C-alpha cells in the first residue's frame, strides 16, 4: 500500500490534517509487519509547484529506482541534474529542492524522469 497525506506541525509534533488522513496513516501503520522498513519523504508545501507534480516525480523516481536497483536519492539527483537543477563547482554542488521549484521547473524534471524511463523501457 502506498499513500500520500498532509500533516501539520503541532505543539506535540506532526499530525495528519484531517480525520481521513489520520485513518489512512493508522491503517498503513497497522498493516506493517514488525521491523518493516519504509521510505518516508517530508516536504514543505508551497504555492509555487503543485502537489500532483511532486507526487508524479516521486512516483516516477521510485519506479526507476526499483527497476534499476539504484537508491531513490541517487535517481532523484540524476533527474535534477538532467533537468539542469544541479550546479557543480570545483568544491561544491548546489542542488535545487523540488519544494523550491515552480511549475515549469517541476515540469522539466518530470520530462527528464520520463525520458530516463523511456531509455530504460519503462512507461512512466
């Protein structure tokens, strides 16, 4: 099972923003086996890019990662680099976060991920 929910910071920590999100979270956790390892991505929501774009990107990157056996973060970095959002200098690299990107920038990253998927024979 895979799901996306929104959470907000409260005085006690992160809590789901709605009753339905809380129910999804509880159901997911209750279905996990003891010692199961899961992947969690946290991202501040902004008005710049859209949540569906970020979700599509993460889904595409995860599918490529699973298909190739490469680490999710490595594939994400590669997609950002192909889309032009990694600036490498002699001693450092500046990587733009998806949460800082506008719609056009996220679209460029989606296109880079789709192109990579096509090269691998995946339909994303």
